[in-house]
C-alpha cells in the first residue's frame, strides 16, 4: 500500500532544498572572497612595512627584483590607493595609517603639468583619502592636480593630450578615459564646470575616433591641431595596429561606464555595453575569463594572460550592472572573473611575490616590459572590484 505524502511535506522539502542551495552558495562565496580579502590584507600590511613612501612598489622584474615607482611614475598612486581600499575593506587601522603616510609622500605631484596620468596618480591616492576620511588636508593637492590636468585640454581638438613624447602631433590614448574621473569630480567639488565639459568632450571624441565597427579600440589616436581631425590610429602597446589590446578594451569599458555615471549621457552607457559584449562574447576569451594580453595575439593559447585587464574589466562590469535594467549578466560575468583571480593560479600566496596580490599581468609586451608579472594597478582594481562586489551582495567584508 502506497503512503500518501501530504502537500505540506512537499512544500517543506522544497524549502529545505532551496535553503540548502542558498547556504551552499553563501559558503562558496565566503570561501573565495574570504581567501582573497585575507590574502590582500596580509600582503598590503607586509608591503607597507617593506617599502618606503615616495618609492612605491610597481612590479617585479624578470630577475626577481622589485621595480619601484617614484613620484613622477604614472603608476605611483596605485599602491597608496590600494592601502586605502585595503583599510576600507578590512577596517585595519594600521592600513589607514600607512595609506596616509604613502599618500602624503606624493605631495609634489600637485605641480606636475607634463602628464595626463594625474587621475591615476592623484585620484587613486588623494582621491580615496578624501573620500574615505573627508579630511580637507587632501583637497589642495586634488585642486592643483585637476587644474593641471585641465591645462592639457585643447579646445580645437576637444581632447586632453596624453603623451609629450614620440613623433605624434597630438596623441590621445584610450587609457586617458580613466583620468577623466578626476575632472568630473573636481568640476563639482571646486565649482569648475569647464572641467566637466572638457571631460565630456574628450569622452565623445574617444567614442567617435578610437572605436572600430566591432567596438574594439585603438590604443592611440593622434590629431592634427589645426583641423582638430584624427590623422593617425594605432595600437602602440598591442600586437598590431588593428588588434584588440586587452587592457585597452578594459580601460574603455571602465571609462565609458564612469562617464555615464557622471554625465547621464546615453551614448556613453550604450558604448559601455558595446564594449562589454565585445569582451564577454570574444571567441578567444579563455574559459576562466582572464584574457590574453591581446585578443589577437598570434600565439594563443600560449600567449601571456593579463590579470590587470581582467581586474579592471570586473570592476567596470560591476558598476555597469547597476546602470542598466538587465545588469545581472554583467554582475555574473564579473563574479566569474573574481573567482578566477581568487584561485591559486592568480592570487599570490601570503608572503610571496614581494607582497603583491595578483600574479600574471602584462604591462607592455612589445617593449618586453612587465610581462607575466605582478603589477600594482592589477592589485588596485582587484581590490576595488572586491569592494564593489561585496557592497552589491550586501556582504560586510570586515566580518568575514
């Protein structure tokens, strides 16, 4: 005789099953997330004790020595910025103290006028310092830095000049999209609307001139300063002029999502989604979603991976997921990237890699510079992505 099972029991069984699935998912998330946060906090703490303010860790050389970044190096703001993010994530007061020490050592950057990278150099360091502490002592440097960045804007071209070297007449690189954030912020903070107008014009030009029909990006566009028209398009740090350099695609994705956040311009969010689709659907993207240094590198699958491009992409996708109605696909893709970066392949072991957090990034392979090595901006955007992820999941990282 068959026993009848009450419908109530089916419901209870279903609820128990769903609850066990949720518990399993929470456990899985806690495992990789906790591992990454604890490793990052440990490495940052040790690094802050190992290195001296003003000469910040940039990468690891082929001979195993550390490449240090002085104040005039474009990457110099990432390590202090990572310390601020590490403090924000962990709540460890020692990281706050060290973040302040390493940030204040970059005071001289406020007078630099010869670089477009003032956003990287100052907004990652002083910008995070002010955002987290609201201490006004950080504002004068940010004010001067924004004014100097704006001074590189050319009205005829409608863009901010990137490099002051080379034979280009007026070079603008896709990386420069990232430095616009300092101008957007400073425009509001210091009541300088011309800063925001310049930033928006620059973004519009990059949208129009840097992108191909498939929504991949050139690295460099050089303009004629008399006509304001582009005359050269190339990919200086990629495999070839018509290839898709991975970090360049990540810079663009991040930059257009950030520009949309600051302007509400519909074209910017549309472009961010175009770039996201290019990256997410690329046939040569590996299964773990950590791209090769160039999507068109000739030696795939033997080409070096670029964890920095992956970390930037993950952070950008998490932001993008909050800006569109169907953002869940971007969140899920970013989550997969973070899980991969949290694996033993990419996440450094505690006390290894000269206290960097991520292994396997690529700086400028055509110049044989920083190939398959830890790099400080990979760490910075990885930390930012972990923080964004936790906020969206309503996870208090200080308690894991």
